[in-house]
């Protein structure tokens, strides 16, 4: 399941800030 979390953070959009 940890693999799913890692992929989620990998594709997550970068902060507009």
C-alpha cells in the first residue's frame, strides 16, 4: 500500500506559491 502513497506524492501538483 505504501507504493500507492509514494506515487500519489510523486504526481501531486506543485504549490502555486
